[in-house]
């Protein structure tokens, strides 16, 4: 049986409503935390979760 683990919020370190298995792969997944009400973009593979840092949107200047 594959290992199952709760996904913890990277901001407040509490459990979210999501569980992942050892063979789960998430790429650019929007993780929402019901406690701190923040959404964070994560990538998960082999039960390792990393936060995806996206650059802020740039305005076009003419």
C-alpha cells in the first residue's frame, strides 16, 4: 500500500483538506488553506512539496 500524507499549508503549517500518495505528482497546483485563507502554488512529487514562486505581472509600456 502506498504511503499517504496530509499536505500542510506552507504559510501556517496546518493541515489542508488534501492528502497525497507517494506516487502523486502535482505541477503548479493551487493549494488553498481553509484556516489562513491563503492560496499558494505548489509542486509535489515523491511526497516532497515545493512552493512555486511566480514573478509578478509586468505592465506593458508603449
